C-alpha cells in the first residue's frame, strides 16, 4: 500500500522518476537542438533537397514505433519494449552522428524516430504500472518541465556545440546519457509482474496501416527531392506528392476515431485539431532558424533564440490556461487565431525583410497559441474517453500530432523544391503561407469540438 506522504522522488520511486524524466529531456533536447543546427548540417553535407525529409522522417517513423510499442507493451508489459526501443533510439543517434552524407543522416533520423516513438509509449505504460494513480499528475507535470528546460537552453546550446566542436556531437553526446537513463529505469520495469488475463493479440492490421501512412509521408518528401532535381519544370513531382498525401490520410483514418478526417463534432474534431495545430507550428518552426541564417546572416546560436522565445510563451500560456478559468472554446479558438496571426506576421516580415525582432515576436505569438490549445486538447480527449478507450484515444491524439507535423514537413519540402528556382526568400514565404492555411483550417474546425446538445 502506498504511503500518501510518498512523492515521485521518494526512495521507492526516485531512480525511476529520474530515469524517465531524463529520457524525456534527452528526446526533447535532441529534437529542438537539431532544428537549430540542421541548416549547418545540410550545408556541410550538401543536402538542401533533403532538409524537410530529415525532419519528416523521425515523425513518420515515430507513428509506427508508437503503434508497435503500444501493442507490445499491452502484451508483455513495458520492460522489453522500453529496452529494445532505447537501443534502437541510440543506434539512430550513432548513425546520424557519423553520417557521411545527408541520405545517411536521414536514415539515422528514421531509426531514432522509430525508437523514440516506442520509448514514449513504453514510458506511459511504465507510469501506469509503477506509480499509483494519485502520483500520475505529478509525473506528467515533470514531463512537461523536462520539455520546457531543453527548449529554453537547447537551441542556443546546440548552436554553440556545433560551432565549437562540431554538429556531430549534438547526436553523439546524447548516446551515453540515453544508456545511463535507461539503466536507471530497468530495475523497476523488470520487477513488474505480468498483467492478469490473456494478452491481447498483435494488432497486425493497425500496424500495417501505420507503416503505409509513414511510407506515404516519406514519399511526399521524396517527391520534393524530385521536384528539386527538375527545377520546378515538371508537374509530375507535385502530382506524386498529392497522391502520396492522399494515401497517408487514407491510411491514417484507421488510427484515429471514426469521422476525424471529416471533422465530425466532438472527439473526432478534437483529434483533427491536434493534427492541424501541429502542422501549423512544427511545419513552420524548422524554417525559422533556416531563414535567419540564410537570409539574415545569423549564426546558429543566435538563430536558435527565436525558438526559445516561442517556447517561453508556450509555457506561459500553458500555465495560464491551467490556472485561469478559461473555457474550452476560448483556449482552442483563441489558440488557433493566435497561430493564424503568428504565421501572418512571419509572412509579412519575410516578404518585406523587416527587422528580425518582428519575426521573433511573430513566432512568440504562435508559441502562446500552442500553449493555450495543446494542453486543453489533452484534457478534453481524456474527458470524452471511456476507460477501455483511453489508450486508443490517447494514442490517436499523439498520432495525429506526429502525422500532422510529418505531413506538413513533407509538403513544405515539395513547396521549397518548387520555389527554389525563384531565389531569395520566396521559398520561405511559400512555406509560411502553407502554415497559415493550416492555421486557418484550425480556426474553422475549432468550434466543432463541442457536441450539439
């Protein structure tokens, strides 16, 4: 029986808590750090045409990792999935860190994305099995903090590391830390007894659809590479991208509640909105440091400060929506409108080449919009989920986030390839216009999260 005075850092849970938070921290640092240094990497490896694919690959592979890792954890518990997925994540870091070409770096990102997706699901199962229910909010609050801290220091730190000892160490230095963090958790998960009852079967059909969705997202990005090689003279890459995107959406329909892609009222629209705001923010975020370095001449460390500003406003708005008595409509519609305003400011600043401070302020508005909408989508999903639906609906929310961001990044790669021949900041403007369209769709969908009485 659990002592009510025990906390997540008490003797019984201390090392499990530290290990879990460390894994979340390292995953967050790696994700945000690479966003800052990818312009340097693509320049050194001569891989500008694979820029968007390097970001879409781990997100797409992560969807498959989530589905397989979740299914595996339901069958045998979190020990084996966590151990194996941590090894796969580490292998991906090593491949990316020693990559001799951009193609190999993308392969490494693909591997670490798969492992990272499975690690995330295994950690959630670990929390459910190891920590008593009253401690869950504290653990998840710790997860949020583990994302905020690297978001504040990660981009700038990655820039200094890349310019000081080389970008490869942004990947390789994380390897030892991942091994150590996993080692802290393993004693707890190995001590778990198997769950009672018959193990659920492998969800082979759902796994197959997740693989198809991920492959289709990658096909969209590869269409962008083909468009780069044809210098925008052929419409074939665009047609292929449209077909691949349609296949990705068709495959995704089995991974989310029925009616999600049609914006059916209630939970389906909540899941769809998560995908749209993710597509808006993450689809544009990776190009903010790129723009500041390519067009404004900033170094990687300074360019990363633009992302830090967005993270600060995200964290502040998230605290506001949690403590203030804001309605769901105020958070979701207000957050969507702020994303639309943010992308609009970024578009104007890029077209007119305004002072970079304008760009950073505009992006900070988008961070605030995400802080309002993102946490509220989590609570609304759980509130509308029966006990036996919590796992599927929570996974659907995460999958919508990953697929939305991955598909947006894949499409922006096609857009950049098509507009590359125009020179200047035209391709950046096109990317931000696309992000604004996603934000407009989020504004339209946001009122549909409420069921009709």
